[in-house]
C-alpha cells in the first residue's frame, strides 16, 4: 500500500528572498539536521539573465534504523537525488526528491514548493507532499514503513525550525532586506550567498526602485491570527494550531486528504474543519472509516434538515418547564458546561406529554448549540475548544426511570448522538449516583462508544465534594448551589408532569412535534441491477427549471435526464421475483422496455457516473413541454469508463444493490436562484465554498456539482 503525506500550508512572515537565503544555508551540510550528512552538486544550470537557477544534488542521509537492518541491507547510508528549480522572477522554488538507494525495492517521492503568499507579497508559503511505496525489503516491509514514516514526520517539524533558525541568524547579522531580482542583476544563489556570508547587505545589484521598497521584515511568527474559517482549498498550519489544536504531521495530512475529497464530491457545501476532525478522531484517524461515518451523518443532516434546527426548533412549553437541563458558564478548561438534573426529570411524563420525537429533537438542538458555544469559546479564550462538559446530577433517580419505553427512547437518543456528534463530549461528570444507577449503566453502556466511556467520571453519594471531586474541573464560583456551590443555577427544576398534560393516542399521532421530525423533503430509493429508479416531472411551460439534489448512499450509480412527449406508466418492479405491479414502491420504473431511445424519448443530459458518498446538485432549463424523466441506474463498469476499483467491486459481489436519497423541484425560471440557495446549508455546521449556483436563461443548461 502506498503511504501518502500532504502538509498544510506553512507561512513564513518574511519575503521570499529572505527565506531563500535561509534555505541555502542548509547546504552542503546542516548540523541542525543530524541525519543529513552532506550533499554534492551533480548538475547546475543558470539562465542567461540569472532569473532561473537549477541545481541537482546527491544527498547523503544517515537513517535512524536498527543496526541489524542496515547490516542485512548492506548499506550504511541512504542517498537521495534532489532537484531544485529556483525562479527568481516568479519568486518560486520547486523541490523534487527521490531515493537512489533501494529504488527497486522502495520508492520515496517528495515534492516541496516555496512561493509568495497570495494575500501578502512580503510573506512566503511552503507546501510539502510525499509518497512511500515499499515493494519488497527482505521481509522487513512493515518495519521499514514504520521507520520511514517516523523519520519523515520527525524531519518535517525539524525543517521548519531550521528555516526559522537561519532567518534569525540572518537578522542578527544585520541582513533585514534582500532586493528582488531585476533584469541584468546577477541573481541566483551566488547573489544570496555573498550577502549571507558577508554579514551585511553587499550587492552589486542596482537598488530597487523607491516605490518597490518592501517594509521591514515581520518577526512575530506566533501572533498571526488567521481567519476563523478556511474557505479555500488549502489549510494553513497556524490556522490548524490556533483553531483546531495540535495535530501530528500524519494527522494533519489525513485531515487535508479527507477535506480535499469532500471538496471534490460535495461542492457547494462541506462541513467545517472542526467537524471533519471530530469524525477523524472518532475513528482514530482511519480515513476510510471516518469518511464512511461522516458521509452517513451528512446525509442524515440533510434528510432531516438538522442544519436549520437552531433557527426552526422551538421547544413546547412543557419541555421548557419540565426538562431539567441548561447551559451554565464553562469549566476550567474553557469548555461550555451543560447541567442535566436527570434524577429530577419525569421521563414517562415527558414522553406521554410531548412524544419521543420532540425530546430527540430537543437533545439535538442542545448538541448543535454546544458546537456553536465551543466556537465562541475558541475565540474568547484564544485556544481551541473542541468539546463541552456535561454535569449530570442523579439525585432522585429511582426505578421509575427504568420504565421500558423511557429506556428505549434514551438508547435511541444515545445512538443518534453517538453517530452524528462524535468527540463533542469532553468530560461527563456524574454526581450523586444512587444504588439503582448500576442497573441503568448496565443497560446503556454497551451503546456508548469506548472513547466516550473513558470520559465518564462517576461519583456516588457526596464523594464529588473535596479533592478529586468536581472542584478539580469547575471553579467554585460556577458550582451550582444545589451541589453546595456558590452559584445560583437558573435551569428548570423538573418534577412530575401533570397527567392532565398527557396526550391521547389520537393526539400523539397528529402531534406537530412528531411530524416536525418525521417530515422531510427527501426520498430514498433502492436501485437494483436491471431495475433503475425513475421519477417524472410534467412541464407545461418551456424554460421551466428542473432542479435536483441527491446523495449516493450505497454503490455507484449513473444519473440521466430524458424527455418524452408520451406520459409514462408508473410500474413497480420486485427485484426478487422480477414481477411488475402497480403498487407503490421505492423503486419505480417509468420508461417502458418497448420504448426506443431517440424515437419515444430522448436524452437531454449526458449520463453522469456518481460514486458512493458523493453529493450531487444540478439543474436543467427545459426546452420543450412534455414529460421529463430523472433516472438513477446501477453503474456497471464498461470498457470505456471501467476503473480498477469498479472491477474489484464487481468481483467481490458488493454491487448488487445501490441506494440514493433525492429531492427534485420544478420552478419557473425567475424563481430558480432562490430555490437553489435553499438547498445549501447556511448554519454553523457547514461552510459554503466559492461555487454558487445561478440561473441560466438559455434553452438548455446544466449545473452539476460533484
């Protein structure tokens, strides 16, 4: 398996020429990088005007590997070939490196670049990517892979420190400005070396024009305040450290790869970086497992409009009065603090008064609000706050809380929260746990992720007071009065819900709170081999706009759009028996097998292959009245578009059923823009990319985002 690494963008707050002078000091040897023994120039070329300088070096490395492994391999040192292409005119340095030693057994390729910051020409950006492919190594492939990745990631951080060290050395020597290249100047390494070794600015170049004189170099490298959100394609290292927290180089790389995949497949709307990171942490930075979990959650959010919950959800008065929970300042680490007096909640009464769906939606709104508060505290405390703390008071918990429907509802809530809000809980403090608590814990603990369970601190009786208690995590000024603290806590006290507020069975079936959760504009459909799913839109006025938004939940599908003057007949096919009925089903076929493409119906959009996990949005401006058919069919690898993973999937038998979640709408052309914007999330969960949908007044247009 090929190991890949991608760095975030590292920003040096110095001009490109200063960074190049610092970089050159690494050669021919660098005491600050012990594994770098030395280098020899094997090829060098300068352009006539001095703007381009190409250098190829053979670099000698002393890899930190076990002595036995070196003896078996028969080598003491490892040699790399490094090619540097420095363009003084464009102010870029491209570095390509690959191993010369063991190149038939191990392939290491590295690409680095230095360039001018797009928003500040006095700053310099650095990016780095690498791949490691171990084909064979005397049976030690796994060991070599671990050694190589450990060595590489250790050198990444060291490389940044080396550049900063030499930049400070240049400044201490009085070199605070190096003129940019101009036609006729010597340019190149010779120019920089002469200045770097002289200790002062000594150049035969003509001085830079007065209007181009750069400002003094910026020495404050730690005070940079990047924007809270990174809307572009790249992440900056300082942004990650400031807003997301410390990550190892490999963790940074995994975040960048998953974020890039989402940008490619979910154009127009992707989760914020902190949300992507939560799913990665929940799956121990296994990118495949995290991607699967995240994609399922994104579809769930879209289907039930969770992005809008803080704007649309208004808890009924009964919940506001009898749900004994609320936000209460923050803990000592700056995490938002939520207090839940679970022992005071009448679970049975609330379920009978408002229903399970309303309670679930209320809990989800609490989780959404918790994420928003984490972002606010990140700005307030100038430190990454990724999770919140929950204090659960169990005083009053008894056997009535073990009412079977109540426990069932609790387990469902835990399941939904665990699947869609991973790593949002920083710490759970359970106080005054009664004797009945072990029974409840035995019922619910199997449904709680192991990472979450490790964050539980349980105190029975009054053990929460004193050293080792909750005062280790909460300042005494915020400990609630009902726990012996000094702070008045203004959350509802709960209590028994009067039976007069219970809903009858008929009321429960028609409750607005029930329907609020179950109603959705999205539909789901299964797609089988030979049984596509099709829907129709009847168009009476030309230049109407058909819009669609769908997610591929399972398998790979081909999406197409067709037009017919004939009204199709709705048919439902049972994939198991192959029989056709007229009963309603989530797999509907409209195009009759007797229809001839080009005669009875025509294709109006090119077929689009959509991969599992992708989110697709698009539109079509109609040219003719009649019936337009949207079709999803299973993607079978063909000779023209087959890929290796397609063939593997078919061999493994994993492509027997696909599933999509879709929504479509027909609009007048003038109403198109507003509708498409409603399909994009504007909540705190998601960030919109620079791609926006716009209407097209032409007769036929398509806007498909993959």
